[in-house]
């Protein structure tokens, strides 16, 4: 009979799955910027981005305000042999008149209790970090701010809704003037519960409260949180699910008793889900059902007493007592007798059954909303089966004899593909507030130390002007005959005396060697009214054993690649003019002769340094005995880049490479080049600025990380400037920073994996992937990158990893020095190639979104008298080699 009477309260699994889907939609609306203003479930960002990692320590105060009792805790987290937590607490009463009075009175009361506690603890003279558990819906824009949206749980203090509760508490503390406190975090009790349990189980990523009220929080991916800037990592979301149904989405399952409860509440029409499931309302729900049944003669022989009609007389603790398996019926008789209804044995059984139906419905509804959160977590992680822990607190969950078991069973039935551990929060949400504060304190300390460490990378304008001045001095030393031999910036004459004039014509071969890939091109240049350049190319890999083998093996490999390309193009019989882009420091004696000074970029082939690379190439072609070529020019890739851009823009007179290595060239006046006879006209000078600083002139701005990268490189002590700025080394600088920060406990829980110890495992391309705003759209997210580098297995570490962005600051800020001094002219232009014309190699720089912007701005700041345009070389230095060859052929023909 009772089952039939309360049929609407017995929910099938089909209905629960439907409610789960509805709640998932509500979650999505709450997370969306467009729908959040009208969403019932507010999905509030908490700015808690990390659970405890086990390294927290310190002395903290926690305040816990959320019901009729107010608790203050002192939490000491120490590290002796293992992490331990000591807690001392006091409970203070919150009288009804204060709960319903003014906000000023409420926070004066909190400040008075806090003062009393600090007096007892003899810590009034200390300014300890404070965490404030404030168990009401708040909107946050930072961790230490909470704007109260609406009061719940019988609180109605005036002047608080719409105000920042941290500011109100600070004002009350300041007004007293007898102690000081540093409120670092305001958290919801649900978040506090998750953090408390997260201290014991680092899998915990959901917090659940089922007590006076109900709520849940969980760790959401930042990419789904429209209300907070940034896509990296995760943040805890306070669902405020008590308001689920406030928009009418639960009307089909709300009963007449739910509606009566709502009408008689302090906040009609609000927190409808909470009124169906939480401890504040469960006893009253049962009382309303008993009254109606008695009126209809179904209970107590129709007797209705004033006590039974009195609101609040049947409490939720009575529901828990009546549902106890052994003494439940005796408790029912005792409780009902106090209400004056003189129950029969059958009445007691019936009341026990009513209590069971009401509490079971509560557990089922909570299981369905929790199931929606678990499904969200599983989908976020992209796993077939989720393994997670739910931290739980609340009097109903703890005190009701059957509630926890029913909740667990229903949850596992609704989400069978999730392996869920329910962990009871033994210390309550107050400890959690202390843990949030401990994490915030740890992170702020870490950030301070990280900022301190990385400050060396942030060069001031004055420092950059000094570097520019030094570069100018090094350039002058390289150009003068007297100092050239000892100069580190070699300022090598290239014998390229002219940029293209538009009359170049013919078919040319170009070779491009400068990294782990080698390119052969056929470039068809046509002059006339419609100038055209048609290019065909093929890319060949250069294995590491060839890069570091013998010179003969290297040039035989190059000739094999040329042979394959000539076959591929069907032009083996033609003796074509060839330009050789050779991107290593060479001393040229003519356009077609270049003596290799030293290898860079990981090359170490023997018997090449000190030799003419054109001669070595010609010898390789002779050994092959298959074809012949007319080697007209050997050029640096930087010169090739300048020539490529000069073909498009005659004003181009500087070439710049920012890729695996870094270098620049420019058109210098012949009168300044003492190494070459003649004073008329201009000649392109290859600065080979990678060696800038090899004489120690940059030691004042080199960091310990730069020195470590240099010490373990193939050419220690050489190319120091290049090692501070180029793609070959940026990832390695970051890897050294990550290792140092991990050793100091800032990252990855202090655990350095063997993989992270591997040199070059953190590739430079990771920097730009991590830096991009849209990295979540990439296949290599920071988690994936760091896991592939063996650094960590979780995203929490990312909360404190700015070095990947800051480590590139020397590069952003260095490139300008010296360039502004090459030539002061109104139409000065740079050719810029960022390896966009080459396929990505393990050391190639994937272009940084902000790299060029910062570089352009810094050039403008450091060379204010130069009007500079940056022109990106779309076709690379290979086309430039062909153009130099074409110019060389044109000039040679003119001489003949």
C-alpha cells in the first residue's frame, strides 16, 4: 500500500540514466560562456588547479563556516621521515539571530571566534596563512576571492550576497586590530573534502558532500571552462548541483511533498535538487508524508497531534535511527511516541518503509548526478575504463546506516565502466581548506623561487644595448685585417657582390646542406615581362653516422643523393650550373671556393675542417663517374635567404636564419672589408655570429643552464651565442631547467625519470606546441609531451612550469643586437627564414607564435633610427643558392 502511495518516489534505472543525461547537459551549459548566465547548475571555477603532491609543509589556520556550527582548525604539515598532519580544532556556535542578522554581525562573530582561537593557541603574534571553507555558492576570479551568489542552508545574513566574503572577513579582522591573518584561499566545503582526501589518495579528483546540504566538485579540463582564460591543465569546478532543477528540468519527478517543502522554505524555487536529497529536508519530507497518510487514515488510526503538525519536529537523524537494521523499529516507536501518535507495530513498520523510500530516492538521485561527473571525467581522459577516487563527507552519508552502501551500489550500476573508490573524509572539509592553503602556499613559494631563477633570462633594455654595443665591436674586429685572426665573429667575405637584378635566366641546380636533412633542387628561372621561378626538389635524410663519420662518406652520400635526383628529373646528361648552400662557417677565397673553418649543428665528419668543400664535392662527383656539374658558387644558407628575398624585393640587404642554428649576413661597403682587395661597391659578409661570446664577452648574461648545455655539447666553448638562442639547443636548455626544478621539488613531485635525464629528449618543437594558445587542438599536448619525455604521468605538474616559455627569452631578446647597426638606411629590410621551407626535423624550430612579434618589437626598440621590414623567405635558401649561381653566371658571362 505504501509502495503504491509513494510510487513517484521509486525511480527506475531508466529514469536515473535519463536524469544523468539531463545533468550532463546542465554541466555543459554551466561551463559555457554563452549559457552560463541562464544555467541552473553554475559550474563555478574555484581556481584550485592542483591536488596536494605530498611536498606541502607549514603551519596553517582553517576556518569552516557552513552550518549552525563554526569550526576553526590549526593544521601543521611537517616532513620528518614522512609527511604528517597534526590538527587542533575548536567548535563555535553560530546563533540563529546571527545567521539571519546583518553580514557585519556575522563576520564580526567569525573574527571574534578566530581571535579567541589564536589566543588559546598563543599565535596572535604570528601571521599564519588562512584557508576559509565557505560552504555557499560563490563566484571566484581568483583563489582568495569569493563573491557570494546566494545564501543556502537557512543562512540569510543581509548585505553579503554579491559581496566578496574574504574582504568582509578581512575588514572584520582589521577592525579588531589585535591580530593579523593572511587569507590565501576561500574554498567550498566540497573542494575542501576533495583536497582532504587528495592528501591521502592522489587519484582523488571528485569531492562529494551529502549532509545538511549537498554538492559536488571535480577536476575539469581547462579547455572546457569558457569562464577562465587558458587551455592548459585542469581546474576544480564547484558544480553547485543543489540548484539542479531550478529551471524546471526535474518537474516530472518532483512530488507534491517536494513542492510543499519548497513553498515552506526560506528560498522558494531555489536549490530544488538539494531539497529532494539533503539532510536539511529529509526529515521534513518524511513528516509531510506521515501527516498526509495519517489524514487519510493510513497511519496511527488517523490520529494527528500538534507535535506531528509542527515543522522540524521529525528530524533527519530520526530517519537514520529508524532505518537501523536491528533497533530501527524500537527507535521508530520511541520517536513516534514522543510525537504523541501512539503507534502500533504495523505503524512502525510502515514509517520505517517511508523512511527507506525517501532516503533511497536521495541516494539514487545523487548516484545519477555523480554518474554524470564520472562519465565527464572518463570522456575527458579518453579512456575506456575510468579509475578514480571520490572523496565524501557529510552527516547523512556518515550517519545513515544504509545510505553509503546504496549510493555505491547504484553508482556502480549506472556507470559500469568506471572503477570508483569512495574515500570518507575523516577530518572534514576544514583540513581540506588548510590543504588548499598549503598547496597555494607551496605554489606561491615555488613561483617566487622559479621567478627568481628565471629572472636571469629576462634581459633589460640596458643589458640589450650593452650586448648590441659588444656585437658592433666584434663586427669591427672581424672586418679588420689586424684583428680578424683572433676575432670570434669572423665576418667572412662571401664574394657575392650583387643581388638579383631581374635579368637572370636559365636552369640551375642547388644543393642545401645545413641540418639533418639535405635538399637537391632544380630551379628554372625565366626573365622578361613575366618573371617566373619554377622549382622541383627532393629531400634526403643524413644519418647521424654519416654526419659524424668521415668526410669522404659524407660527400659520397651527398653525391648519391644528387645522382638519384638527376635520375628522378631525367637530366643526368646535362652539365648544369650548380650553387651549393653550405650552412657552416667557411672562409671563402672566391665565389666557388670555401674553406670549412669548423663544423656546427652536430656535424663532426673528419678530414673536412680546413678543406675546400667545393673541392671535396667535385672529388666525390669524380669518384662516382656518372655525371658532371659546373659548381659556380658555394654560399651560406643565410646568404641564400637574403638572395631569395632580394629577388622579390630589391631593397633586401640582410639575411637572417633562426632555425636549427642561427646566423646573419648583410651587404657591407667594400671599403670596410680589409680582408678583400678593392674599395668600390659592396659585398655580402657572412657574420657567423653563432660564435659571438666565445671570447667570454657574454659571460655576464649566460645562465647556469646555458653553461650546462655548452659543457655537454660536441663543441664545448664554441658557438656560445648560437647555443643560447637556436633551435638546436632551446629544448635542451628547457630540459636542464626542468631537471633543476624537479631536483628542487618544484615539479613532478621531485621525481626525475631516467628518460628526462636523456639529452635532447625534450625537443625544441615542444616549446612552440606548449606555447600555442590552441595546443589542445594538437596531437602533442603538454601532458603527452612531458610523458613522452618521461617527465611525469599527470597534468598537475604543468601548473608550475613556465620555463618552456621563459627559456626562449634570450632568443627573443638577443637577435636584434648588432643588426640595427649594420646599415642605417630608411628602407633597410631583413630576410627571415624560420625553417618553414623544410620538413620538421628533430631539432628544427617549429615557428613560435610570439617569437617574431617580440623580435620585431625589440629590433624597433634597439634600432629606433632604422625603418625595418621583415620579409619571410617562403622558398628557403636553396632557391637563393640557385639565384646566386644565376647572378654568378650573369657576371661571368659579362666579364667574358
